């Protein structure tokens, strides 16, 4: 595993997205990932699996300090008192005194974000969230937090894969030393059918998924959190460190059509459609 260093903090470049990893089966998958070498685990209040994540960490017998653990607070719970209550519940479910990163899962224009940030900063000051950030924030809203409100934002987590452009956000995160976490980095397996990625996979002796992940982590500030449930795919997703893309191949992926958003538009809050 290799790391990106953001604001002096080391973050493993490949993490495990845990959405829909629930119950005993989900817990066993998370534990297996940790035993295979994953040290970056991403969950959320809305995934309803924080207890499974906590149990998997405990059963893995890996020191908590070695794991970069992220959770997120849903957009309906961003009032100050709600944030504090939900965060405490997440810590109980995860059975940990702190998370490495706490995120606003989606923006909510009906809630005063300054009040939300007060709660996040309180949790950070208490050592319960070592870093704070956001997810699914467009550039305009990220700038508002980072510049107008001078919030100590560490990360923006957004959908990003070879079929979706996020170049403006990437430039901004690089300029301000923010972590850029790519979720759905394999476009929910659509990368497996892309002819260019197949061709490059043959060239490098890798799968199209590995080519896509390599393209992501070769970018400044970017880490990726692919979801996987089988041992084969868990191993495959972290086996991306024995090759590097040639410049022409990297830019060929850059040149793919970037207009495909995977997330269900009915799931996204109204303002992000």
C-alpha cells in the first residue's frame, strides 16, 4: 500500500468502500480486506453498517492507529445538536474513540452550514474526529467553506472514474492541499466493458479495473475507495503497484468521454441533480 500525504496526514491510496456490506457477511468481507492489507475503510451513518465495520476492525487484531477510518453524517442530520448526537452514536457503533475523517455526506441548503461546522469543529477539538470534510460538494460550495468560512476542510469525497470529469475540483484540491476521495471509481463495473481499458489491460497484464484504479491514484491528491465483496476482487483492487501508466496511455484515459454519472439521480438530493 502507498499513501497520499495531505496536510501532513498519510492516507492509504486504495481504501474499501463498504456501502451494502452488511450483516455477518459484510463484517467478514471487511475483516478479510484488513487481513489482505487494506488500511483505509470508508463507511457512513446511512450505510447502516458501522457496527459491522467496528466488529471487523476488532476481529482483525490490527492496531486501530494503523487504520484510516472515515464515516459520514447524512444531510438530514446536519443541525448542530443532531451532528453531535449522530457522531456519538457512530463512535459507539464503530467501537472507537475517534474517526480519522468525519464528512458531511451531502450538502443541505436548508441548514446553516456554519452551525454544522461548529459541531464538526467541536468533535475535532475533542479528538473524536481527527479531520473533517465534505462529500458531494460542488466547487462553488467547497470554495465557500474553504475560503469564505475558512473552515479547516481536509477532504471532498465525490463520484470519480474514467467516465466522469472532475477536473475543476481536482485543480482546486491540488491548489489547497485537500484530499480528493473517489467513490464509485470503477463506475459500478462499467470500466470492465470499456474497449480502451481492456486494450490497456492486455498491454500491462492487468484488468480494466486495475487500469482505472491506477489512472486514479496517479493523480495528485486522489485516493480511491472501490467496493468489493469477493476475495478475488479485494486482492485485485490493491494489486496496482507493480506498474505505471505510460504518459500516452494516461492521457488516452483522460480523453474518454467524461459525461457519465453513475449515481442514481433520484437518490441524490434535489440540489445536486
